[in-house]
C-alpha cells in the first residue's frame, strides 16, 4: 500500500532496541523500552506560511532521527509497524 503523509507529517520506521545490556545480560521483550530512534520512510510536502508558500521540511527519506518517547501515532502498513508524527516531534537527525 502506498502512503504519503500530508503537510508536515513524517512516516517513520522505528529502529529495533538493544537485545543485551552493556554487561551482556539479555533483555526480555517485556522489559524492553520502545526505541526513540527511527528511519524516515516518507515526508509530507510541508506547511504553508501566511503568504501560501511551502515551508520545506528539514528531514528527508532515509534520515536516521531521534524523537520523543511518546511521539507519533502507531499504525500498521502492509504488516509493518510504523509511526506517523509531526516534524516538530523530531528532536534531531543522527549523523
């Protein structure tokens, strides 16, 4: 299914969390926190300013990003769990 976010929304695929601690202990699924990192899958065209001109988004497809723990809305597309969030929920791009 093709999906294109509107306005300043971004479609993000969450990155998988760590399976082990730094000390080597395996973390069970029930104790794992959802990671706050992801890959941008798709980006909307951007908001419009007062003059009607588009404000281009700062992120693009393929960017690795950091976002807030409770950001976005979880959806399932073609069996993949994704997040839709506003660009303002993104804290930064990881280089």
